[in-house]
C-alpha cells in the first residue's frame, strides 16, 4: 500500500534559508523516491508574501515545512529527521 504525503514549504523569494531548505528537501526526496515502495510525496511551495494569514503566522519562522498540514520544522531542515518522517 502506498502512502500519500503532502509537503508544504512556506517561505518567500530571496530567503537564503528557504533556498537551503529546497536543496535539502530535493535531496531527501530523491533518496526516498529511489527506495522500494516509496510513498507518493507531493511538494507545494507557498509564499508569505502572497498570503496574509501565512505571513501573520510564520513570518519570523521561515522556512517552515509542513507534513500533511502539521509543522514538521522551521528555519533549518534536518535531512535525517525529514527522511525518517517520510519513511514512517
């Protein structure tokens, strides 16, 4: 049975930590997708500049990574922790 996982990266253009987060996420997704029976993972990016409610909630914490709508981490994405969460 395949699991569906929705990742949401909340950030803004020009944010170097957001750029770093994208790099880590892409690397981890490549590893996980290469495994036998990987989950189906969809990544969506949202900008705090386009959504006032996101700006109000996360402006001081970007980048923020949500997994299935729940905050997984903010500021720096730990690849080991993300990999483990995607394999659960």
